[in-house]
C-alpha cells in the first residue's frame, strides 16, 4: 500500500468512523441476504445473523488443549495390545 493510499484511508476513517462492530454487522447482513436467495428445502428457516458474524479464533493454547484431550479420549477407546 502506498503512502498516498494509506493517508486516503486514514482520512476516510476519520470522516466515517463506523468501527469494526458496525462493519462486521453490515457484512454479515449482506451475506445473510445473499444466502436467502439460494434455494433451500421446503419449510427450512434462514440461519440467524449470528451465524454470519465474524468471530475471533480461539487462542492457540485452547486449540492445543482440545487436541490433547482428543488424543487422550482416542487413546482410551483403543484396545491395548
């Protein structure tokens, strides 16, 4: 990104300070509208807006703990040799 483009983005964000939460909601609403145009089985409901909102991924330590727990659970289920 050039310095000119960066300064233009900074000027835009100062003039229109909507923030991440608002942009996240707008993008999720658009995705929900697009998804509503797809064909679905009869009497199925459109997913709620929360399905489309961006959520931060779990911290790495949580992912490692889940993986370790899965390995322990799988090891318990295997017959001993």
